[in-house]
C-alpha cells in the first residue's frame, strides 16, 4: 500500500493538495514529486520556467547593465 492509503486505513488525516499544473488532488506525505502529482507535471512546470512563461516581477534590466556585469565575470 502507498503511505497515504496506509494512513487513511489507520484513520489518520491525509493531507491532500492540488497539483499546480493539472489540479489533480494528491497526497502531500510520501509524494516524491510534491507539490506536483507526478514527474510529468513537474517537468511541464520546469519547461514553463525554461521557456520564460513564468516570470518573477521586478525592475527591467537594461542591456547596458547586463554588458557591464558580463565584463566583470
């Protein structure tokens, strides 16, 4: 039995969360892909970060500033 099912069988509370990609409900404890439901959803999310579909808000960086930082490296 999977750990979440074992906990439910014993009457313990099983914490469930929604996968941020597919919104499927999945157990938090014993889930090696958490907060995702599967490796597939984890890889989809990683692909979105790589393709820059997700961004962290902040001030735009000018090309001149990037060039100066590259020179220092």
